[in-house]
C-alpha cells in the first residue's frame, strides 16, 4: 500500500468528491464527530454537546455546515425539527484508526481536511480510504454500520447503512436508515464461461485433428456435492471476498442479505401452475423431435420446405450462448442448417423480417440467470456466515415493498439499500441515498496461458514469464508525469506493462505510452477495476 507524506498535497483526481465540495468548509467540531458519523450538535435527551468523537473530549460552540441542504431535508444531517427528510448525499470515505481498525466512514470534506492538516494519510485510492495518525479505536465512538446485499447473476448491489432512532410526527419514535456507501459489484461469469468454452475447443482440436481416434475418458470422476461451475462459483467467491474487505474498512456489525427463490417451471410456462402441471413438463409423453414436428408444422422454419429430411437446429447457436431449451430449438432442412451454421438468427434472416418475426415469437426468455440465483443463494449465505458477523436473510418481496414505499427506482444498489426489515407504516424510512455509486468490476489477475493463440488456436506469440516489469504490473493504479509532447501533464490511470519499459497508460482522456521512469505507483492491482456512476434520481411524490 502507498501512503503520502504528511505535507504532500493530495491530487484532486484521487479524492471521491464532486468539484463543488472544494469550496465548502470541512465539518466543524460541534456539528459532526471526528469521522462525520452525523451526530447532532446536541445529543437529544442528554443536554450534552458532542465533541470530535473522542470519548470524554471537550466540545465547542455548535455550528452547522451546509445549513441550506439540511433544511431542505436531504438526510445528510438532522434538521432543526428533529425529523429526517429523504434525499441524496455524498458517498462517505472509509476511515481507519491509528492501528488499522475500522472507524465510522466520514464525509469527503472531512477527509480532505484531515489530509490537509497532516492528521491522516491515504491508504487506498479505490475505494478511497484514509488512516488517522493521532487516534486509536479505543479513543473513538464507533456505533457500527450495517452491510446490505442484493445478490444478482451479473451484478450484486452492496450498501453500507446506519440506523438511528428519531422523533417522528406526534413525538412517536421512528427508525431512520441512512445510506453511507453504495457499491455495485459486476461479475465476470460470462467471461469465464467463454474462456472455458474456448479452452475446451482448443483441447478438443488437439486431441482430434490429424490424429487417430481417441475415445472419451471414462466418466467415473466424482465431484463434491456443493460443486458449481467456475462461472457460477465465481459469483459466490467475489461477493464473499468483497464483503470480507468491506468488513476490514468499516465497522460492520450486521449483514443483511436478500434470499430469493425462482420458480423456473412456472416462469417457463408463463403462468401459475397447479400440482398436476408441476408433475408434467413440456415434453410429457413425447420426445423432442416429435414435439417439434407437431408444433412446427413439419416444415423448415427458415425456407418453409416440406417433404424433405429435417434437422434439429439451435435458433441461438450454442457457441453464441444458446441452450438446449425446447424454446431454442426448431426444425431446419439440411441446406438451411449448413448455411446458418453458427450465425445469429437476426443476421441470417436480416432480409426476411416476416420469417424472423415468426421465429422470435417462439423464443422464450432464457432462465439462466434465475437458475444461477437458485444455485448460489444458500451457498452465499453460508459463506457470509463464516465472517463472525450476524447474518439476517430477508425475502425479495420485502425488498420490493420497502423500495416501492420509499419511491425509489429499481437498481442493484437501491435494492440493497432496501434489504431488511423496515416498518414504514409506522414511520420508518430511508432518508439518505449515497451519490455517486462506486462500480467495482471483477477483471481477474491475468492468465496462466503462456502463449497467445490466433483465431484457429495456434500460438502466435509467447507471453513473458514475469508479471512485473520495472516494478509495475498490469492493472496497477499509477500517476504519470509527462513533461513534454502531446500528453504533457499529470495523469492518473491503470497501466498495461511491457518488457521494454514503455508501459501503456489508460486514462479517461485516452490511452498512450509512457516510460516507467515517469510513473509513480498509487495502488497495486487487486483483480478489480473501479469507477463511479450516478444513482438514478428518486421518484417524486
């Protein structure tokens, strides 16, 4: 990890805040604690002013920062009426104590002030994390946060929240939930699936091309009962690993996860099923060929030929992500079957829109994502149970009910913010949505392959044995200082290394080559790419 000296100016590109916050004052001692937990200036019911977060510390006259935003009810700080309104706020920054223990996340303005005064150093740039130099965990008030997870097949929403008791209308106690940090973890299951299929193709060719016939190996290999394909197991592993890291950066006390089961049989039928319908599927009492002949009119689906031998064809080829589901199968004559090959049906029938519309009407939505969720939901909960945190599972119906009642649009992160029990009929509410969302995309840590193949699987170049060149590895976050030329200036981005020392730097403005002597390491590659995105605005009314 890279840290900055106390006197060094932190570059704006590595701080996760909006430019508008640059002119705002940092949190004042009376309105926030040291880590910007959001405590009111005067604790309700105690008559005592909060200090900077140190237990037993002295306090000063309370002042409020961004009073206009607070009075409009953005949920960032308590309003003067002791109630919360809904809104959006800046995403918090992870804070570590002097010994590395997690403290309550703070506001970006507070992190900027601590860095400027030399009271903290940068530990990570993505996600942005600082470590205090003069405070320990024992000298801090740490209330704890909740981690909420909305699992998905292609992406998983994660939200860090805190809950507080407030006084609602009529002096009734209500519980308010504030979103502190939102992350969207994007999986690479599809990439793993394609890579394994490509590897299997190369292996098949090596065993069969220009060689004698070799029988398939015996199928007596055993697998564990909880075995999952690598592309599916990846979703469990990356989600659990991300949660494990977040527990090191934030004081997580509870984990709330959405557990949802999909009825794939009813989804395939398109309606609710009775007990008798569950016992008989689409092919009950028949076979695939007979079923297709009866439902497709014993004619080629592409040219309409009848009275000729018909083959069973995949509408979406297996090599392009198609499955053996009955709705993805049709009948085709031999010439059409050979002409279509592995071409997408949209390309093959581009000049015959009427025929394409008929075939599209027969295709049903794939159930691959639903099957993945059914296979991983319990394994993910079991993996989180090993983190020594209390894990609470809730249904997808409760998540949807909470999100709809709060008027939030559907996204992975907003679903994660709505996971768990929320008694909104009694006044409980979600009062703060973090903005922006941190996108964490799984990219992997490279490949074991020592050669780069061409389109036919033959090696075209040999990859170097070493991953690091001149102290840098592909995926490292660096800062480049270019003194002259077209790309003169200071740039921050990820690099792709070369053995020559002229590394390729990728920045939002473009990609260019830079010498290793002009690079400074900010953060080592950890198998993930980080970016930000704006959360959709909440619905009005």
